[in-house]
């Protein structure tokens, strides 16, 4: 549940950052394009600006996720369900 809480706490920040970026990028105006070229322009916008931005925002939460995945936490979680995790996966922690 700790991983879920990290995402729950961080995703509102991602939403706000994206909302601000949208407002700056489009200034609350609709996107106009040349007939026949609008889809390509939108695809380029998504591929070259928005996907990298979203990936960058989500990578920030991954740092917190990796800090959570230390040896002590992995050992604690591996003993969940009275050792069933170890039995299924075939490994043991100290």
C-alpha cells in the first residue's frame, strides 16, 4: 500500500503541473490547423511535447518508489501472507 500512497500523493501534483503547462501552451484558445494537416500537427504535439512531459513528471515519483524498495522493505513484504510469497516465488530474505 505504500507504493499506492506515493502515487496517490504525487498524482495531484502531476495534474496541476500539466494543467499549468496546458494553459501556458494554448492560452485557453482552441487549436486551429490547416485542413488536412491538423491531425499530423496534433500527433507531433503529443509525441514531441506532451508525452515527454508526462514521462518526465511520472519519473519524479519513480525516485520515491525506488527509495521505498530497499532490502528491508522487500524482506518485510516478502513475508506477507505468512510466507506464501516466498513459497510461490521460490526465494527467501533474511
